[in-house]
């Protein structure tokens, strides 16, 4: 859809989470919007990321329970069917038809910038006033000899496996490596995690240790502080030589070592759009690039690579682009690792200063965890000296849901006293957040100055009550 001059208000490159939200946001306010996608709409989240991986985790948990009860081996064909069904159920919401119904013109092809305000799609020229780059990222492939062998898969190709690997080596100890490693271990694979640093390096060390313990309980071998130096073909699979001298064999090697922004071939140089040392598009707090008419959102930028971040950032970028607003993104970004137990975090996960307060509630004191016999986790709140909540880490079932309350608290500068004063449903896993807030409030009430004031108030109250009693008796 273009105006009489053939110029669109917003040209969106990429049909993943960021592109879809950005395009529909722009069209929703009446902007003439075109979205270009070279492959299929829905992006990594729908086809190779969130949807299939979470379905795999659910299927693995079910298979593990069934195996414990019946001794039957998992049926991988059934797992693959569950994944296809989940994708099929969600795909219509991300389809070209849904875009067109929302007022977005969809074009399939590869877009490239040729000059300011000019792009081509497979040789066809499109003129635009503003553009949003949302081309996402691809699995990062480290420079390791033999890594391009036939037994090596990535987060994009692992879904094509015809059967459960008997031996699976996972390169990477971030959320993706931990999630897929645990899922395949529960489906029957002999899994080894190979990690350059430590498992879940961004997270609270106590929380990461609980996840590591759970993975090991599922039979996963966790090798930290090492890396793959060479991969050689064997029959079947691959032989992996590690820096620490360890040698292991695997039928399948899964790369889960990060992602690389998809910017190749976009013609960024024609619009003076800058990227950082990792090839990610540089944006300001409004999601504008170094070209004032071009914006970017999602995994192609340097921001955290989560679907929820991509969507929010794209919405802000689109509104700024087509309406001339000055909206800024929020630095408050929650993240969840969907292992068992889940690990959720937001804001500060380590005390930012000596005056920060850390309150930890172990889930032996969360009644819902007690009733479910899942007490291994904990909830940890971090607050400043005035009680403003700075961050949280939660380990346990439904951690991703429980952390949402903390996200809102940080965003709106709430204090632990605000959470403590709110009535929470009982019994729930969110009791961990509530109890941690109550523990902080009680600790502050015991501080010398506060305790002295409270003591005076109590004495005054007693004096007034005694006086009232004497007056009544007269």
C-alpha cells in the first residue's frame, strides 16, 4: 500500500516477531505499511525457537513421567507431531493473510537498501519515508575445524532429526543449550554440555547451581571451562577433542553458542547505518539507527534476544517512526530459562552496592512448593536502602510467571512495602516474592532508628489508652 507518489510510510524488513509487531502497529495507526520477508512469516520464534523448544520440553517432561510409570521408551515421532501441531495452531496469527487483514501489504522476497528512501525487492523498487529493520539473527558457528560436518545441527536444523540421538554433545551452556540438553536427556539421549565458561553465566550463581544439579540428575554430563578444539568424523557421528584433553564421541553435535545478526546483503552502507564489532545494528534509546529515517528492533540489534523484547521494541520503533513520537525503551528486561526448574531473573541479580539489601526465601517456606514437593528452589529480591526493588532471581516451577510482578515493581519504582501490602492469592508460587518483600519490610522495621520510633509510638499509644481508661472510669 503506497500513496499517490508511490511512497510507503514504513517499510519493514523481516517477518519475525519484531517485524510483525512493528508492521501491524504502524498499520494500526493508519500508516501505509509494507512488510518484506524472504522466507516465512513467524520468524525463529515460531518455526525453530520458542514454540518448538517449549513444546519439546513439555513433551520430554511427559515422556519422562510415562517412562517412570510404564518403562516405555519415548516415541519421537509422537514428539515431532506435537511440535508440528503447536506450530500449526499458532502460525495463522503470524501469516501473510493476517498481515493483509491488518492493513499491511506483504511482499515475499529479499529486500536491499539502494539509497536513502529507496529499496529493492528482487529488482523491484520501493520508495519509503521510514524503514524498520527486523531481520533477526542466525545461529553462530564458531571457527572450529570439522564443525561443518554432517552430524552437526543448530537450533534451526535440530528439528529435522529423524530420531532421538543416542549420544548428543551440546556446545554452549546458555538457556538454549540447557533447555534442549535437558529435553533430549529426558527423551533418552546421553547428553554432554560443553561450556567455555560456566553454566548460565549471566545468572545468580546459586540459581545456576540448582539448574546444574537438576541437569546432572537427568544424567547430563556438564563440562565447564573448556571448549571444542577439533571435530572429526567417526562411524557413526563425530569425535570431539576438547581443550582440557577430554575426548568424547557423539552421534549428533548441537551448536548452541549464540547468534549472529542477519545484516549481510541489506545494503546498510548505502544509508550509513552503523553496526558494532559483532555486526549488530546500533540503535539509540528510541530504536533509531545512525540513519534518522531507519529504525531497528529484535535480534538484529544489540539488545537481549528475546521475543518479548523484540515485540516491545518494534512497537516503540514503529510509533516513533510513523508518528514522530519520542518514546524510549525500558531497561527492565525479564528473562526465563525454561529448564526444570525454571530460572527467571530481572534487573539486578547481584547487589549493586554495599547498601543494597538481599532477601532470600527458600521454597521450603513457600507452601505451594511444599504441597507440590518442589522445594529445591528459592526467590531472591534485591532492594536499595530505601526499599525500592532493583531486581530478582527466582528458581522453581512457574518462575517466569512469578517474576512478572517484580518487572512491574521495578518499572514503577515500587518498594518492598508496596508488594508486602498487596493481598496475594494463597497458596501460589508467587508467595516467594511476597514473603521476600515482607522479610525486607520486617528487617527494616528492626533497624535502630526505625525501632526507636516504633517504640515511642507504642509508648504513646499505651499512655493514651491508659488515659482514656481513667477518664471512662471517672
